[in-house]
C-alpha cells in the first residue's frame, strides 16, 4: 500500500463506518470542524480512558481537576498568551487567501503567487463577551489550552488534597485556537480536546522528572500498539522553544505527510506560577516543613491531543491483507482502544439463537464495549468487524444450543476456538490482559 494513499483510505473508512463525519455536511460543511459518530465516540472515550488510567488512576501522586472553558482575560495576560500566543499571518494579494507565513515558504499554496503582504502577528485566542453588553469590561476568552486552569488552581488543589511536590494535576478537556491554516483531517483543528498534566517538582529535580515523563509518554504509545518505526522523540532547539520552556521534547508520529507532533513534554519551569503570583498577588510558593525551604515549584507538562492521538492510532492500525483468496481491510487496534472489544454474532435470526446471543451481550457488556451484528452472511459480518477493529467475535450457532459453547474468532489471525459460555468472560479477560 502506497503511503500517499493511506490518508485517503483512513478518511473514507472513518466516514463510511461512522468514526468521523465532516461537521454540518448537510449545509455544505463548516471548515475544520468534525463530528464523531458512533464508533468514533467510542474510540475517543477509550483513548481518554487509557490516558486517564495511566496518568491518574494508577498513580498516587496525580489528582484530577476539571477547570472552566470560559476564562478571565487576566489569566491570559498574566500567562503571556495575549502578548505571545500569535502566528505570523500573510495575505496573498493575488487570490486573497490567508496563510501562516512560516508554513508556505513565501509562495501562496492556492495560486502559486509570491505577491504576499508583510507578515503580521495574529492572536489565536477566541474572544467572546460575558453578559448582554459587548464592551471591554465583559471580554472573556475560550481557553487555548487546559494548562492555565491547573496553574491558577494549584494552591487550592495542593492544600485541599494535602499534597507535597512532586505531584501532578491532570485534566481532559476542550481547547480552542483560531488556527490560520487548519488541515490534515483532524490533525489540526480549531476545536480540539487535550489530555494535559502539570507535574510540580522541586526546581533541582526538574530535569530528572522531565526525562522521566518524556520516556513514560513515548512508551504509552508503544504499549498501545504504535510500532517503533512510526515513533520518535525530538528535542526542541533553543530557537523554537516556547517563551515559558526551559526544554521541550516532542513524541512525534510518522504521519503520511511526514513526522509531526503527537505530544509535547515541556519543562515550563516556574514561569506560570511566578506570573500568576505577580499578577494576582497570591502567594503560590510551597513551604517544605521538613527542610524549612520555601520555593516555587517547576512544572513538567505532558500535553497530548485526544483526537490527534486517535488519528495516529488509526493510521498505525490500518492494514490490508488477503484471507482465503479475498482481500481484507482491517484495523489492528489494541483491545483497549477498539470501539468494540468483542462483537456478538448470532448465526441466524432464529429466536432461539437471538435469545442466547442477547444473554451473552448483556453479560459481556458489564465489562466490555460490545457490538451486536445479525445482518448478512457470517463472512461479511467478520469482514465488517475486522474493518472497524473489533479484536474478537463471538459466534452463536445451532451447536451452541446443544453444547453451551460459542466460537471465538481472533481478528488478526482469523483463528477460531470453541469456548464454553460459562468461561467466556474469563477467556476474554485473559486475552485482553495478555495482548
């Protein structure tokens, strides 16, 4: 399969099978916005859950919050976003299109003209107003990142949860950036969902924790099925560091158009807490009772996008092969990411088979996301489940009525095994655990 074809095939599969739809398509679409269909919603949830389990659930030193999306201008003035959160914008005098100057190398991608305006700073934050009057006193912003909600709540979280550095604050939520040139499907959109964590540490331990976290985050993608050949760690050069960063490392993925950022892990130093201390007058330092030392913690920030991660998992999982002389499309998704871990397929619509299939569905759905498919031939249903990434299919046949067993089919190998219904849940638990 040509790499250049992969993106087209993923976009087509996503729409055809209900992963991702262009938003407002019946009205001609709305640029750079997407809606997530039944399977896409399930997979997004699974990506969030996998991140949450690794970052929050399995750790004693990380706690969650859920901060507001609408936010005061004072936050963004203090953080530097009003002054620094900008992209260089140019206009093509020939076709009137607008572009990010650092993305087009002096030539308009639309018409090929080099007759461009001088670059000017364009702030990417979405501005709104709170209340009925649109004036300077009612200005608010949709947050361009979830990080600042963790910084402004740092002291409240630290005191209420009785925490001492090193500890982290994590959240998953929507952010909004008025990108000049969004594109590459859901890779860059104006509305997106972030999985972010601020890990607060003693300044002298910041580098150690930075190394720890960028390795942890790299391994998270590996453990969920992304091959090493499609992942790398890239250290930012000094000239490209954000204004708050003493060091940033990106986990990059080999997208069809080349290497691109999947997740950034930054050493934000004490920049943000310092800035909010100065702007608000609140003391955000930490006093260590054991050492009698007072200091402002440094923050190590792993920041990933839910939709961008989902896109990478889909690209890494896409495969085509031939089974029994017939071509097959499949998604080799990890069971923790697949929209359905298992699907129940009664061999026919006979009531006696449907009754058993429904009972199995009800039982398995207590622990797994379960699909159910009873239309067309069993072969076509297997192919359909392969294409949406379902790792296991449970076929209920007429023999089931006699021996109380079902056939389990493995997506990747297409091998089949007979398993007792009473042992089915435990069988799947072991398969998923050992994946």
